[in-house]
C-alpha cells in the first residue's frame, strides 16, 4: 500500500524518478472508475501536463495492451514499474502517440520512450491521466509518495524502502 505524505524530502530509500510531467495525485482523482476504485495497492495517478514520457530507471522496456498504452519498465533487481496511458490513446488509433524507443529493448534512466500529443488526446477538453504502479516485489517494505508537481526524468515520484533481510 502507498503511504501518502505531505512531502518526500528527508526520507531514506530508493527514489524512483517520475516517467511523466504533471501532478502526482491519489488514484481516487483518476476519472476512470476502474482505476479510482482503489483496488491497486501500489499505484498513483499523474495528471499529464507534458507529452514526453521517460524511463524511470535503467532496465528492460516493453509496451502492450490496446495500441501499446501500457508501458513496463523492469529493473535488473526485478522491480517493475508500469505506466498505463489514457484510454484516449486507444481510441485515437495511435494518432496521439509517437513511439520514441522500440518496445522490448534496454533503456537508460530518463530515456524518452513515448511522446503523447496531449492536445489531440484532450479533444473533449478533459485532462489526460496516466497511472503509475509498482508490481509486487518481495523486497519492498514501504512505498511513499506525495501530491506534488513532477518533471519527467528529474523529480522523484515515489520512494521505496526495502526489507532489511
């Protein structure tokens, strides 16, 4: 489960950079009922304000699900971060999304992987949200986040504390 704090400064742990630029918010802020039902334990949403999406850490990058709207990043430790893009990506038949990095390849931290045309995807004047989640991993003890504005590849989205085993 995510622990929401007023800010992330001063916490010990592994800082995971945001893969997107925008406002980090609880899943309850997401307009899609599937996501805001709070059934995803290690997930948050990002209200997108810029279209370039980046790798949060070095590792293997893959894309799947309906026009490749689910981006996965797997670290060599086994940690997997997943970014689900808005359904409007699927509905646009790929017109609002440009692939910058081939799926099923190794990426470096901060490497741009996808460019979204937010104006095209927001044609109904609604905001675009992405869901960032961590897949379960036995080494994770705590995950912390805060509501704040983040820049892709430079600001911390979450902090992970590992088990001391």
